[in-house]
C-alpha cells in the first residue's frame, strides 16, 4: 500500500531540532527551499545551534544565520553570486558569531561519500600539499596499504535533516528536480529525515523521477517555494528582491525585512 507523505510546511518545519545538522538543497541562487526556511522562522521556538550543511549556501541560508539559528557552517561557498556577499553570514563570521568549518568541493564530496558508505572516512589525494589541513586538524593523513602513498582521510559527514525543493512531487514522495541537481540526490540518501517541498503535488509521478519515494520522509506543497531564487523553467531569479534584502541588511533593517518575509 502506498504511503501518503503529504504534510503542511508548518508540520515539516517542526522536524528540525536544536543542535542538528540541516542540509538545504539547490545550488547558489537556484531551487533553494526558501518556503521551508520561512516556515522554520515562523516557529515561536526557532531551532538554535544548527550546523548548516550545504554544497553552496545563499539567500535562504543567510536568513537562518541572521535569525540566530546557525552555530556553524559546512559549505564551499556562501554568497549571492553576482549580487555580492551574503551580508548576515559575512558579519556573523567576521565577529566570530558563527563557526566556519573550512570545506572544499572535494572535502564535502569525500565526507558525504564516507557517510553513504557507512565508514568513518574516505581517502583522497585532495588537499595534499596545501595548507588546508592546518585549518582542519580533524582531517588526518593515512598511508595507502597497497601503494604506500600518503593520502588525506576525510571524516564522514553526518546529516539529520535535508530539505530539497522540487518542481513536482507526488504524495508518496517521488520528486522531479529538473537538470540542476546539485548534490540533492546524495543528500536524500545521506539524511535521516528528508523533506521534499514541491511547486506542484500530484497523485502519482512515474516519469523523470530524481528522488524515489522510499528516500522521502515527508512532502509539503510550496508553490513559488524557491522565490526569490529561481526554479527553472517556472520562474527566474528575482534580482530586485535580492537587492532589497542586501539594502535592508546594510541599513541594519534585517529584523524588519524578516518580519515582512514571514508575512508572505
């Protein structure tokens, strides 16, 4: 019997708890789970002490940093692309209010691969000969028992909750992401709880499925749920809104911006 996993955004947002690792799908300013972030910030008991795990972090992640939900970040990029720096993250990181775990594309990939393989680390030649290990004493070196070569041993990266925004999903949890997959499929395997927010929810999705129902914990309907980031081919990046956000942060009006954001 098919399992109906459809819930409200508010119900989905209740699954995030203090101190957990939260991953947000999408890529830079594309297909980000903004509606879920809104639902999370609407909670009277907003979660705190979160570790943010993103391949890249953008507008939606900056909102969480500014709201005081994030204690540490694990991402190889945090910014707004052509629109410049992520203002609240830049301020918080500069003041030491949020810990930055130094990551690169390779370290994130290796750490996630280790977790998916149920092993403690994944070996790689990445970072050999660089100063990056000085910033990450938890990343050790090992000797390849077959070749004798020195390799980096990237520790496994766990994840409690992953939120992925889809173009369409069915009530059972099958989801279509279109072609800009980023690492969303890997996050769906990695996280203990997988929340899919979708522009459209249908009774049954059988074609072009990127995330299969057994991987999904819950589905929430979220029309225009990535705005002001884009959800191609449905709508583009809303540059004017991103500029409004940057201006608000620069003027010390982040809290007022969030108040308006939560009314939408």
